[in-house]
C-alpha cells in the first residue's frame, strides 16, 4: 500500500477523532475491553506490524504508524455506522493495547453475527484471548441480544480454534476454499455459540465490570 501524497490528506488524518459517547467497558481478571481510540495507534502498530500476527488475518502487516491510524479510523467509523462493536483489548497490568475483538458482520433479522479477533504475539499462549472472547460473547448475548455468534479460522492456524473451543464455541465443520487472501485460497473451520446453550454454562462473574452500551438499543 502506497502512502497517499499531499498535505490536505495528511491534515485530514490528523483531525480524525474518536467516536463520542462510546462508554462500553468490559472487565475480565486481566483485561479491559473498551472502544478503540486514535491515541492507540502506536501501541496497535507495535503488534500490527508483526508479520506473525498478520499471517492468518485478511490485513497485511502495517508498515508505518499512519497505516495503523487509517485502520483505527476505519474501525471507529464502522462501529458508528454498522454497530459492529469492535473493542480494543487492553492489559490491566500495564494499560497496553494489545489487540482487537469485534463483529465482522451482523444480521439484524436473524440476530446472528461473526466475531473476529487478533492479539499481540507476546500475549499468545497465556489464555488472554480466550478471556477476551468469553467476555465478548457474554456481551453479545446479554447486551446486543444476539442469538448466534460464529467465528472461523484458517485450518493452518489451529491455535485460533483452540481459543474458540476454550471459550465454549462448538465446531461445525470445514468450509473448503472459503477465503482467498494473500494470494491463496484457505480452508476454514467454522465455530458457533448459541445464546441459550452458552449462557447457562458461562454465568456472569459476581465481580464483572461495567458493560454499558450507548446502543443498548439496537440489540
């Protein structure tokens, strides 16, 4: 991706603002899930520039912070326009933004959606992504009123599937040649969780944090 030229474009980029009034904050034992901010750009770039983090996602590794700023602006805009509720994943220990989790698409009539996520490499294997996904599924079912949430992963990335399984999602099968990205077709595994099955097995912790949504609303 080539950097657009011209001062007017750069000036517009500097004036990008966060979505006002977005007060959703989800807490887990080690994480805070909150609305992404333009101020997250440098911390997001630290992991989004890692080729290993970007290996099995649709986006390419970020080559410069301005690319990350564009990505953040897009996330904030889609949250506002499509109510996809993509959150920044922040570690409580050091207040570092280490990933994102949110809806890829949302079917209002069927009350179903797909969730996607990514997290910094130094957070892999610690259960942090599972922790975030459990909190997000609870939010999706109780606050957004969704009936079904699904997720998929490239079969070459089984670690992502283990996150889904540990979060209580069920494997539904393989979709052959489902995605084409980075010059190749990928077979993906499909997982899902249904509200009436998932919630009884994952009750909300007594000390769960605030989960207020400005769109409580459309769910």
